[in-house]
């Protein structure tokens, strides 16, 4: 998994959006279980499992953002989703210890299900102060780790920052994630641009991420994909 420019994050509890997501042609399609309300997490997990198994996702790589293990949902996410062989699992609020725990569970599921060991990759999300300070260690904890996703909204929430369109408040964090990934030779995806209607702002923000060293950018709106692809071409 390399040289990918875009990841489109889609909620895992919307059948219509799961069905339509691939028409935007993102390089990576992230089916999100973490952002789903607690009372819908079990049904969303099954919906994502069925979508991976039966929908036409041949032109995109599928990544599933699982819940954290401490939430009580994460282990079940791995147990169910790994069996339909997504390209990767995305781990929120990543840390060295959490990645090690996820890898242990994942290896057990692979062995039990007769899957090729190590085939399912891992994408840590850098969205906490601890993860930011330990990003190089996180990237090197496992050979399954193929890149990182920087989520500025999570970091802003922890620090009590106000996000702005010019992104000056996240310059240090962006730079650190991008450089750590370059040193490790891994993909790095910048945080989404949250205004889906501001195409000029998106192009400027994506250009800034590219110039900082990111290899790609996340999107929360399919209409953003073409611009991201052009900037990171």
C-alpha cells in the first residue's frame, strides 16, 4: 500500500453512502465504525461486513476504522471485520501499546480463520498529544503499519484549540507527522478540510499539506476527491 493520494471517510451505518462511495474513485475508502453512535455500533459492524463482502469495491482499497479496544467494541470489530479481509484496519487514538494489543488480536483471528498472516495492514490515527510525541515509535511498532492518518480535530479537542481554515494552530503537529512518515518510508494522510463547499480553500489546504511532506489527504465529502488527486498528482 503506497503512492495513494486520497482516503474518503464514510460512516459505517449508512447503506446508501456505503453503496455510492466508490463512484468518487478515492484511492482508499475508509468505512467508519468509530463515529457511529454506541447503540448503532453492532448493526454498523454487520453492515460494513456485508458491504465489503458483496459490494463492488474493486477499484478502491478498503480500510475500516475500528473502535478503540477500551470502548468495549474494538475487539469485536476486529473479530468480525478481519474475516472479510479489508486491506487495512485504522486504529483511533493510536499508541504503541494499543497497536500491540490490536496486532495480537488480529493475528489470533487470522490463525483461527485460516487467513494469510500479516496480510491485513494497520493505519494508526495520530490524534492525541501522546501519539504526536511518540509518532516515530508508533510507526515502527509493527510491520503491518503502512502509514498514518493525522486527525487534527481529535488533537484540537484534547488541547482545547479552535480550528481555523488557514491551519496555523496545527502547523507543528502536521509537520511532525509528515516528517516521521517520510523517515519511516510510509504513507501520510493529512486531516480533512471540513468545509465541503469551499473548493478554493480545499485546494489551498491540500497544497499546504503536500508542501509539508504529506503523501495524501483525507476527505469527508466525495466531491473533494478530484481536487485532492490533482494537488497530489
